[in-house]
C-alpha cells in the first residue's frame, strides 16, 4: 500500500514538473511571437530575432563539429594543434583579448 502511494506521489510530481516545463516553453513561444512582431531597426535584426533560436543551435553544432575535425571555428582553414583557431584567427583573438583585458 505504502509503495503504491509512493508511486502515485512520484507520478504526480513528474506530471507537475512536465506541466511546468510545458508552460515555460509555451510562455517562451508567446514571448518570441511578441518580439517578432516588434519593429526592428533593420531587416537583418528582424531576421535575427525571428530565427535566433534555430541560428544559435546551428552555430553551436557547427562549432563542435569544426572543433572535432580540427577546422578553425571562424573560417574553414585548418586549426593549429591544441586550439580551435587557424593562425590568422589566433592572431586576431590575441588582439581581442588584449583589448578586453585593458578595459
Ligand atoms: Zn580561421
């Protein structure tokens, strides 16, 4: 009896958690709909806000596949051993880091 009760409680909690994530996802979608209707300063920003979730996913997956294959994550040249950039982008990155640290 006690085991059955525990199972019922666990199932109820699982359903509640699922419901909560579903509501959160729904709210997220509504927010996106609202933000996609807003006026944007230019068509590029409008496109970005309309597709940013998919774009971010794609960029993230490209980053990981490039990193695994030893290709620079900013271009299509071969990356240097042990890092994710080619020699050109490593040089650029060094400049960005210096600028950021100087602030
Ligand atoms: Zn590169």
